[in-house]
């Protein structure tokens, strides 16, 4: 009988001793205890060392000069020798059965390399009673062969909810220390590109929302600046991916190794454009949309293409919406193809529908403005031709 795999938990921390104590307590109270818990203090100047030492031999401490989260995690990974690693945040809470759930899933699904789970969200003091009263959060049910492209499009998971083989982490290489933020996003993408993910339905951790500062000592920022900072680093990550990945990498795994037929070429080009638009690289997205339109010619849209175009105009985060000029230029690239325009309008409609039901009327007005610019961007002659076609069809 094979031996039980060993599991390590790795935490990088900087001046969050109070939160760290709660995170470590949750990890030491697991129904399946970790074999190793390693905290890397990234130049902390508070009582981090005292907190870690209060857990005795259950938790190890490494200290280094402040170099950023990626540097601290790389230092910790060098010192970990377990089969699996849970990379956890110093301000979050692991639910009691987290490790047991991850390992049980991997035993039942040997085709999966690593796991990922949804999360609860809380602020203030953590309480299992309050967590249990929340509805169980759900992640999109993504087919395993689409996990990489859908994760490029929108980050649905976090490292705190993933159990990863140490061998996989070694194979994809260290965290990128040039990234002061989004280094975990970059790591998840590299893992998803090479390995298969397994989706746990139940949450395994609770994410703490607080107003404290984030980032390395030289690049600190507060919660209000987080969206802008993340957008900047996502652009850095996806600019590199745009240059490094092949077009076939933007297809589901079952299609990625096949020769690019004209139809797959179109689909991959449009998928890449959607991913770039989702990560603030709007010129690259527009270039891909125009390239897709040229490849398509007069051929009808496939169901998949309609879906991708609709997602291209959806806005996930209204704190940093796609710019108005993007919609104007996107409209200009359609040549007033009615099917393409309908798909674009559908994406904006669902965004407006979500904001309307959330009571965010200002956001609804912003979406309507983008819709008007989408239509205004279409060539005047094309609009006239489309109107004539509609009159003649009556």
C-alpha cells in the first residue's frame, strides 16, 4: 500500500502578526494536520517571530531581508521537501477539513495534478458560525481542458485554495520576483498551462477583506489602490504571454495539439483577443478582433464565436471598466456585421442586468454610454446598408 503523501504549508508574511496568529491556529487545527508549516518573515518589524515561536515545534520560521512576497515564497520553497504544498496567505483562515478535502479529491481523481476550491469571504473577526450561515459560494464549472484559457480570461481561484505537488512547482520554475503584485496569478497560469486541475465544490478557506496595506516594503499600497496596481501587473504578465504563447495555446487542451484548421485559427485568434481585453491590453485585443474578422470573411459566426464576442464586451469589475474608446473602436471593426454586433450588445446587456439588480444605477449609465459608443463607432455607410436590408426584408 502506498504511503500517505506529505503536505507542507508555506506562508510569506510582512508585519501582520495578529492576522498571522489566526491563520496559523486554523492550520494547526486541521482534521488532517500538515506535516510541515513554514513561515518566511519578509523583513517583518513587528512581533512576527514571537507569534511563530508561540506555536512551538509545529511551525518553523525563516527570516530574510524585505524583498517582496515572491522572493519570500521562493526562499521557502527551497526549504520544503514534502510531496504537496499549500501556499497560504498570512491574513486568511483555513477551514478545518481543508487538507483532508484536497487529499481525498486527489486520491479519487488520479487524472488531476492539483486541486482548487471556492472560498468564503469575511471581514472583521472570523467566526465559523457566521461562515456556516453564508450560502456556499460556487466557482464556474470549467471543463478541465479549458482551465488554462478560462483562467487567463478571469482568475477564478487563488493559491490558498490549491494543493499543488512540489514537483509541479519545481518544474514550472520559481515565482517571478519582478512582479510586486499578481505573482500568485502568474504562478497559477504557469501551473494551468502544464498540468490538469481538479475542482473541489466545497470552500476550503475564508478570505479576509481588510483595509491594511499590501505589497512589498518598497511598493506598499492600500486597498483603494489595489485594482489599479493589479491591472498594471496583469498587463506585464499578459504582454509576456502574448509574445511567448503559440496561437494553439488559446484552444482547449483537446484541440491545442492539433493542426490549426481555418476554423480553429479563427477561434484561437478571437479567444486571445478576449483574454487580452480582460487583462487591460486593449490594442492587442483590437488587433486580434480585426484579424479574426479578416479570417472569417463572410462566413457565419459559430456558436463559440458568438459566446467569445459576448464575453469580450462584458465588464467584470466596474471599478476598472474597459475604456469607452475600446468599445468605439470595436464597433468600427465590425463593418456592421449584425451577428457580431448582437453578440457584443449581449455582453453589455448582461453587465447592465447585473448592475441594475445590484442597484448600481451609475454603473448602468456608464454601460449605456459604452453601448452608444459601440454603435457610434460603426461605419455610417455600413449602418445605412444594414437599415436598407431590414426595410427590404419586411
